[in-house]
């Protein structure tokens, strides 16, 4: 008659045979979970930078129109060059939290003023001090900022192979319609 080992001994043998399987499963699954988590973090940080840029250029466009004309305060009206400087400073100030390689200098921020009917209004042009904005010919103020090489200087450190998650560049632009009533 042959004796069978007790059932607890069978469990012990099986657990010894299964001991490395959990580590192997974790080693296979961990990179997938890490890549997914890292992608979410990278996308979130990129979204944060992009939304901050949009907020900053919108504040810059508002700052350009913040100073009233002489008809209200009785002194010389601010020039478009002064308004441009205020818009650029406000935008740069709002983005001062960014790392130095992403942070704009005042000269990196585009400020364009043109008539609404002007088709070349989407580029940074020299300010025309004689440009008159009124009800018949309203003007458009455009404030923009672009990070041309975001992928190389992103907030999240690049991991080989996961750089595809990040956009090559980020851009934000805000515009405001200007007529004499706003100045």
C-alpha cells in the first residue's frame, strides 16, 4: 500500500514552483504601466504649459488696452509702442514661472497691430504710430508666443522612445478688436 503525502505538502511544492512567476509577471507588466503613467504626466505638464501660455497672451492683449486715451484722463494718450511694451511685459510676467529655457524674453513675444481688413495681420509687424483705430476702421491687436523646440526643452525629462508623446512646438495667440471707444 502506497501512502499519499498530506495535502499541505502538495501546496508547499506548488508554491515553491510558483515563487518566481509573480516577479516575472511584474517585470513584464511594469514597463507598460510606467510608460502609461509617464505619458499621462508628460501630457498633463505639456497641457499646463500650453494653457499658461494662452492665459499669458490673453492678459498681454488686455494690458495693451488697459490705459485710457486722453479724452478720458486729459493727458497725452499712450502710444502703441507703450501699449506693445505693456503687453509684452505682462505676458512675460505671467510666464515667469517657466524654466529658463521655456521662459520668454520680452522680445520673443509677438505684438501686432493692424486694421481688421488687413490680410497680413497674422505676422509680427513694426508698429505704425499713425495707425488710427475708429468705429469705421477697427483694429486688431494680436499677442502671440511660440516655443519652437518644446520637445527638447520640455518640463518632463525625456525618456528614450517616449519623446513621441510631446509636441514639437507650442504656440498661443490672443486677439482683441479695438475701436475708438476702447481707447
